[in-house]
C-alpha cells in the first residue's frame, strides 16, 4: 500500500501545483501581492493539501468505495422496500453530515450553520431514496430531471433573491469527496444486483438527483426564513505563529471529521455484523482505508481553511479594487481550468466513468470537458460581479440548454454530465474560489451585496459541466453516424452496373 500512497501523493502534487503556481505568479508580478504571513500560510497549506489529498484518494479507493458497494448489495438482497427506503434515507443524511465542503460553505453563509447542514442532509437523504428507487423501478432519469428542475424554477418566484445563490451553491457542495465514492459505488451495487441489463447507464444519475434535494430543501428553508440574510465577513486572526494557527486548525478539524465520519463507519459496521460478513483480511484493509480517509480529510480541511481561504479573499480584494479589475475575467477562466484538478472527488468520478464505460469515455476527455466547463463558469461569474446582475440570467438558460441536450445525446452522457456537475464543485471551489469571489465582490459591489454577487459561483461551477459533457456526447454521436455512413456500400448506377457486368 506504500507504493499506492506514493502514487496518490504524486497525483495530488500534479493537481495542486497549477493553482499554487498561479497564486505565486500573481504575487511575484505584483498583480495581487499577498502579505508575508498570507504567503507563508498559503505555501504551507499547499504542502498539507498535497499530502491530505493523497491520503484521502487512497482511502476512498480502499475503504469508501467498497463500503458503498457492499451496502448497496445488502439493500437489494433484502428485497424489502421499507428496508431500502429507511436505510438509504439514514445513509444519505449521514454521508452529507460528513461532507467537508458543505461545512466549508456553511461557515461562510449568514444562516445558522447547523440548521443549514441538517436541512441539506435531509434533502440529500430523501433524494438518495428516490435515486435508488429509480434504478429498481427503471424510471427515466431525464423525466425526473425535467420535473424537479421545473419545480425549482417555479419556486424561484417565491424565494428571497439572497437565498437563490445559497440554495444552488448548497446543491453543488453536497456531492464532494465523501459523498461521491459512496454514492457511485452504491449505484453500481444496486444496479448490478437489480439485474438491470443497462447497469452501466443506470449506475450514474444518483449524484445528479442528490444535488437537487439540497436546492429544494434550502428553498423551503428560505420560505420560512424571517428577515434578509446579510453576509458578515469573518477576519482571521493573523497575530499567532503559523505553526500555532495550523495546529489549532488541525485540532479543530480532527474533532469535526471525527464527528462526521463516526456515524458512517458505525453504519457500515452494523451492516457488516448483521448482513455483509466480510473476511477478517478485507475488513482490516477497509479499516486502514478509513484511517487514510480520516487523516487526509483533516489535513485537507486544515489546508483549505487556514492556508487557501485567506489567500483567496486577499487576491479578490486586491484585483477588484485595482484599475485593472477586468483581469478577474481571464484569471477566473484560468483558475477554473486548473482548480478541477485539485478536487478529490473528480478523480474518483473520472476513474469510475472510464471503468464502467469500458474505456469509451476516457478520464482525459472527462477532465478536459470538466476543466473547460468550470473555467467558463468562473469567468462568467466574474462578469456577474463586475456588472452586478442576478444569477438567474445564467442559471435559467444554462439549465434549459442542459435539459434540451438530454433529448439528443445517449442517456449515459446525460447521467454522467449531471453527476459531473455536482462533483466539480467541491471543497477547493468552496474554500478558495468562493472566498476569491467574496473578496472581489466586497470592493466592487459592496459588502451588502455579497450574498447576491459572490454566492452562486459554486452553482455556476456545478452547472456548466452539464452542457460541456453532453456536448462531448453529442459530438460522439455525430462521429458515430459519420463513421457508419462511410462504411455503408455505395449505390451503383445502372450504367456503371452494365459496365461492371460486361467487363
């Protein structure tokens, strides 16, 4: 396992290096100069993030994915609908409570973080039940997407404008490094044992539906919310030493991750004792994987919150208050192209997509599609901050195009695209890109408009891959049609036929 760990750390180094180089380049070229303390925090945070991401991705492969598959198998083998509904509801809530990027977002919004997290967790739990029932009863994914996104846009009329970006952001962050490997594996296990002849196709789509639940849940919360949510910036105390700040953060997130992971681990071991009965050797391997996941998440969250978040806010403020604020647009595009590489869940999804598609959808094509989509989304978000218009000008046409494309591409591309949207917006987006947008918005539109202007960037990151991945599918369909047309025998005219005959 040491060799695997070194490989994962090498992969995470290649993932984190581009965004680190961008920040250092901005500092050295005087475009956005960080204070010496902010720079040291960022560099130390980058080192911790590389180690943490390596540990986590290995833990996801060794523990989280097998745990999800085994639990999915139990759901189907039980052949009891009530058991499936109650168990998947509980599981959906538990894995959402453990999701690190939801905690990162919840700590930045002007709504009680506990209330928001519980609301979002209930939304994920209910829609995980719906997602599994869709596989069992073979319900069309496109139909469900049409119905629920239609309901979402209907509710937009009644919800406060400040709640719109927050709700869409919540849908984006819930499907992150903990949720994705678990839910993806759960879908594979459920579809396989359900005897589905379209297992590959129906293994996807769970994340897509689980991203809808939080949006609706936060909308309902917004309908009952009294007053107007106003963003209050929390400034980090930079007077302590760097080691003290990281040690304090490490201890804080050790507690948070322990509380978050404990219910999932307990849930799995209850199933292990009653239903699964894995041999001792495999169980020990899963325990080691859980330990890797645990340490990786602590290091990752510490790095994001202590090292990356202050740098993001500072860069946004520096450029937003300058005479060259337009630089935010190309910088947003560049950051989006590389930030996808640093999202742990992206690598989990891309690997499973390549395996389940038999290599027809490669990791490389997925990564290129996602990078282009996320880059475009952050650039568009910067334009929105510069001109101060509503996120609905992007969200409505974006989802309309996404849903329209579902009629022209293979179903597997639709499911993968909507899954990718939820996965692309992870802890790096919430912990670095969102603070970057907050910093820029605070000096361009003013602090009283941060909720409208800065928030929603996670939602944009979650939306654009829906279009780009489906366009990949559309292009593949056109290529297949062109190839099959080229292989068809050419029609021979009567004159040509006579010449051939007499010759």
